[in-house]
């Protein structure tokens, strides 16, 4: 078995697309969620595991090398909102095991399960009375417990993603490190931030400061996800490529969302996204992972598979 880090030395890896979009396409009703808690998407691994398995398979069939666990909001703090916080480790183990089982069905080439860890909903860098006043060790521990569950479920890597506060990223990295030590198993760690069109995080941290802050904390990769479409990410990607210290992950939305009656609409077609990311692969040699975030689906990943194959001469498996 080749580790994800080793694979990046000789080929570009393709992540999957959005999970939430695929769930919404199934038009879930409150009764589909645990305890009828509408919107508890991560909980569908318990009540509608067949949906999550199908979504994972659709992305793997489209050619994804890596699938992300349905655990974006499964840190302890977020799970507390749905009454599952006291079961964080077991909950994440269940979610990761489901993805692992699906991934193991594919034997054509090595596929990877990436344990995704989204933000807590707090902004610890601020003095906001609602979002900033939280003990830092509580945030770190929320990610420690999530890490322990994801690793127990068999993930090949961990992804701290869609991060908007660089202090929370640091706390997540620290918590993940403790979780790995507690389980006795270390896996590659990816730190992802989300940027506005200004190439800064929500609280104004520029990509340069964000990368410098966490690059020496033992991460294996650094990336940008969500936020915008690929074109708007390019200045940040260019700078990260020039640094040359870590492999770069680029996972954009299908364009900047447009508001349609209160609903976010993503209009970038699969071919457009593949063409934009092809430009990144042409120009920036340290971009080693690409994929899709909000608004993307299996068709986007299928188009990206062709692009990735064209930039990986030694690959023998085509989707």
C-alpha cells in the first residue's frame, strides 16, 4: 500500500466533489435524519447509510482517487448541537468505516479515504461575545476526539478544511496531533483554508500569513478549498507555488455562488472547471491535489479525471 504522501511524489491525486449538493439532490425530509433533526447531514451515515455509500461510489466511479468522509461537522462542538457530542469518537469511527468499506470495493488502483474536519463555528481570534469567547482547549479537544474516531475508522489522511480563523487551524492541528498519538497511528495531515476574493481569510489573514503560521506545525500539505471558483484562487496559488515547501491542494467551488431566491447556485460547468484547473497544473508544479467543493458533482470529477490523467504520464488507469 502506497501512502498518500508517497503517491504525490509521482502523480497528481484527484479528490471527490461536494457531499452536501449530492445529499440535497435526494430531497431529504426531517424523518431521514437522526431524531428528525433536519439538516444534520453527517448523521445520515447512521440513518441513510445507503445514500452516503452511493455518493461515495459515484465519485469513485467518476475517477476520484480520494473520497472525503461525511464528517465535515462532526467535531464535538458541532455534534453537541444535535445531541451527539458525547459520542464524538464512535460517531466519527462509524462515518469513516462506511467510507473505508466503499473504498475497499475498488481494486483497479489505490484509492484513499480522507477524514474531513470542518470548523467548529467559533472564531477564537475575535472578541465577539458569541463566537470568540470559548476556551481554546475546548476547540483543540473537539478535534482530538474527532481525529481519534476517524483514525479508528480507517482513514488514510486527515483534512482540516474550509477554515476561516487561523487560530482555529492551529488548534485543530494540535488536537489532531494529540489524537494521532493517542491512537498510536500517524496519518498525513492537510491544512486547508478558505479565502475571499481578496486572498484573505474571513478575519483578514492573508494567505502568506496563514501559510507561514502553520507550515512548521507538522502538516504534510497545505491548500485552499471552497471560497470561490478557481480563477479567483490563482493569486494565492501562485504565491504558495513559489514557496515550494509543501504540496498544494486546490479544491474550488463551481464558481462564485449566485443568489437565486435565497438559494446558492453554482454555474461553472464541468468542462470549464477542468480547463481552469488544467491551467494550474500547467503553470504550478507544486499543485498536486485537485478536486471540487460546493456545487460540484460526479460530472465535474469525471472531467477533472481526464485533465489529471493528461498531466500524469505514468498513470495506467483511466476512468
